[in-house]
C-alpha cells in the first residue's frame, strides 16, 4: 500500500504475541513502518503475554508500547492470582505499561448450551472487572475496555466504580451513534478497527461520524479483524493505514491530516513520549 509522504500513525491496539512466537515480529514491524505505522501498542490479555510485552517494549522503545490486563475471555478460577500481579508491572525496571487493559465483559463467547456454566463465567468476569477497576483507581492510568454484547453492562460497571472517564477507551467500537454519544457524554471515547470498512457496518460508520475526529483513534486488533480488501485474512499492524485511509474519506479529511490527528489523540490519551 502506498500512503502519502509524511503519513505517520499509531496502531493503538494490536496483539504481537502470535507474530513473536512465529518468528515474524521483525518482518511485521518492518511492513508497518513501510505503511507509515511506526508505533504500535500491544495489548495485554493475561499473564502469558504480559512479560513478553514488557520485554518487547524494552527492546523497541518508541516503537512498541504495551498494556497489562486480564481479558474477560481469559477469566477463570485463577483470575484473582493473575489480577494480583498486574500492579507490579507499573513499577517495571524494564518498561512500564502505558495503560490497563484490555478488561471488560464479553457475553458473546459465553457457552450458549450450558446456562449454568455461562452464569458462573459471567459472575467471574464481573468480579475480575471490578477488581481491576479498583486497581485502575489506584493507578489513575488509561484503560482499554473490551465490551462484546455487553456495552450497557460495561457502562454501568464503570459508572458504579466512579472511574475517570477521560481515561477510558472502548476498543473495537461496534455500537451505534446513540451508544457512542452515551460514552462521549461521560468523557470516554471509542476506537475503530477494520470493521468500519465492512459493507454491513453502517452503524459503526455512523458512530464514528457522531464522535467526530477529535476523539478518534485507529487500531487493527491484529491479528484479527483485517479491513477490506483483506477481510477474513490475518490482520497486520500495517493495515491500520488502510483503516485510517477509510476514516479520512468518511470524515472528509486529507489522509495526512487524519493521520496527524489520530496520532496526537493516541499520544495524548496514552501519555506517550
């Protein structure tokens, strides 16, 4: 893909562990740089990737940043011991996280045929989220929220916890304009993946338009959710450039202008150097 000269953005949400374990990371970072994606934030999901991301951030300063959090789909009977480890990363001697996350609720992946198990998992997700929101209040750092089939529940949990909404991003925003208005009115924001390029994603595009560019951040969620024309294939951080190009057209902005705004938004939100 050929982007305009000077085009430079940040992939605000990806997962680098698969690329690392396959020996592909350096090639993935190179392809991202060539597309104008010269910084990425790799998002923690459980204790299996936190240490790796700390190491990668230390080895690639100014290129890789990371967060630490327990993803709702990784919550199990051992969630408490994992959550107890989170805060220690924020005093890391190698590289400190730039935020907490991704944390939240996920009703989509709950077992459909075992209602008892589904209810137990949902209760553990809620408990893990609340425990991590307590950590958030102590850290007062940015937080990345995962919400799938649980938007209103996540909003309620965050309201009850009385967190600082200015530091909240709902990643991979797939709700409608009314939902993003509820989020923005509290001070939070949504970030957008390649889903915004899908033909059947009109409500997502309406949400992006309703939020405006001043809160916009772009992400890939790589290796998932590749934008058109790569939908259904493995996603790369480089593809954040395609999502940014699409958003520029949607918001009637020049590509470099959109890139600069989203970069500044991401740097400001995560307090990047």
